[in-house]
C-alpha cells in the first residue's frame, strides 16, 4: 500500500520532495506527537492506523479521529501551529514516510501541489471529526463499533488485525466491559472473531448492514475531496 496523498502528486513533485522523506517503521503504540510538545515530524502513513486523541487534565483520553494511508499525521504544522493539546500514536502498526517539520515548511509552500492537496485533506479530516461527534451522540455502541472496525480494516487492507479492548474503549469512549459485551454480540452473530486482541472480520457485508450512515458519509467525503471535487 502507499500513501494516497503522495500517490496523487505528479512524478516531478514527488521527486522534488522525496529527498526530504525517510521510510520509517510505525510500531504499535509509537508516539508521533505528545500533548503540548513541539511536533518534530509529519508522517505520511503507507500502512497502519494512527489515532488522534483529546487528552483531559486527569489523563483520560478519547479518540477524535484516525489517520491511515489516506492522510497525514501532523496537520497542525500545515495549519501554522507547532504543538497542540492532543496526542497521536499508532493504534495499528505499519510503515510510512516522515519529513522533518523544517523541511516541510520550506518545501510545502502555497505554490506546491502537495499544499493544495493538503487543503482538501484538511477539510476531509474536519468532516470526519464532525461526523464522529454526531455519531457518538446519536448512534448505538454496536453501530459505532462496526464503523470503527470497518474503517480500520480499510486502512490496513486486511480483515485480520490487532485491536485491543483498551484501544476499542478509547475509540468508542466507553469502558472495557461495554466493549467486551458488544464484541461478544458481534461474534455470536458470526460477524467477527475476537481473540487475544486480534479481530478477524468474517462477514463484512453484515457489519456494513449494521453500521450507521457515518461510515459511508466519511468515506464518500474523503474520496470526493481527495479527487479534487
């Protein structure tokens, strides 16, 4: 798999930026930036899932968005900030390309192709966050769990991946017992297999039939905006 933002660049633009990027292994739970600490790199995920979290004063956290091969981690830098109160770490291990912030600021300028692509990606990510906010208020835990499982599978291009109850509880903003209960319901229905933190989607169409409209809405908006429409 390759990063969709970089894949959308012309060969000339990619060749111009490539010397400033390095291939990195994005291990499970690797921290990409920390709350209120300077962001040192931006990351273009090729494979895997990064989790963007809002962190409260007592240390509790909830996921507000995810980034896979459709996007970039470090968007605050693009928007002119050098740090934010939130946190980002790898939820599902993978690989990617990273660029130092100083190189990014120097070479991704308003006249560059990547700059214009990132403007559309910013709107797509804002749409994801807004849709997730509405989803958390209006839709059931079961629907939301199906949405996150489908989104994760899309980002890693496989129906089997590691996803612990701890991460699912952060993703959904509920306790682990609620995660366990809903995972058991999906498993008994023959939709997934969940064992020792590993999830296998057995019936993707079944999950799509249960999940809420938000899954399709977010996917459609990413496709529309990243295609320049």
